[in-house]
């Protein structure tokens, strides 16, 4: 994990097991008390990371975060939203979605087990520490996960550009919402969309075909928070 925000968030997360911290002399001054980094020159840190990684003088090697159990983190809806990502494989988009989830008070992020990127590296940098702040679950079957959320009391809303129902109307009954978004281009898989109680669109200008998936998630989470 690299970058100031992502690294400091990992160090502050009690659920993280930290193996190694490397920092430049300047960046080391930003570390919390008790953290003893290995001091390196910027070029040396560059060589430890993928090409183009913007580390800002700080990087952390940590054990992965364990995913949580879906029913445990989503039981007894309390007004907060749940974000479900179907087939979103771009680490930048997943990281941005986590960032929006934290910004708008989401309760959890649900990912598909095999087709979602690990919460490390580029994704952690894009999330700017958000992966440490909101729990996530990985599930084998997203359609069944959506059905589980419905049984727990969430209104499950699939975002689809061609849907007739507007997002505001889909969220109008005041229940806690699970927002389900799909990858750009492919969108939601039919089985996942059919498992949702409602399908809704974000009204946008006709001159734009669609929105980036992380932008769509942010708009929907913001609208859900506003209505809560």
C-alpha cells in the first residue's frame, strides 16, 4: 500500500497486521508515535513499487484485510446504504467506489469473490484510505447476496440507464437501500438485475450515453443519504 492517505489509514486500522513500513525522512515525520519506519531515498521506494506508483514518500506492506460476513455487517437495517458492485474489475473504479461509500456513510461494500480486484496497491491508493473505514464482504453469488439483502429488509435498487423509474422515486419509501451497480459497458448481469426489487436510472443529459460506474455509485449514495 502506498501514498500518505492510504498508508496512514492502514496504520491506524487495528484490523491490519503491518509487516513493514518504509518512508523518506520527510514523510516519516507524518507517522504516528510508535511506528518505526525504514528510512529510504525516494528512488529506493520507487524500485519497490509498480511503475508509476505515486508513493509520496510512504509505503506499507501489510497482510490483507479479511472480508466480513454479509449477514453480520448488514443485519438490522439502520438507514445506511449498502453498495453492491457487480463485475467491476478496474481497481481505480473500485477504489473510488469505496471512497464514495465512506463519504456518504454507507454501511458496507459487497464484492463478487472471484471477479473483484484485491484491496491493495492501486485500489488502496484510489480509495485514499477508505478500504480501512468501511467493511466489505466477498460473495460467490451476487444474485443470492441481493436476495439476502432483500430478506434483511433492504430495498434493492439496480442502476440501469434504460430503466423507466427515476432514482429519486426508487428511494422514496424511506427503507434502507442496497444500491447495485455494474461494470461500464457490460452493466449489470441479467440474473443480478432480476434479483433486485427495483430498477432505476439516474437522469442525465441525452447527449451522454452513461456515467462512470464510480460516479453513478457516488450519485446514488448521495441521493440515498439525502433522503435518509
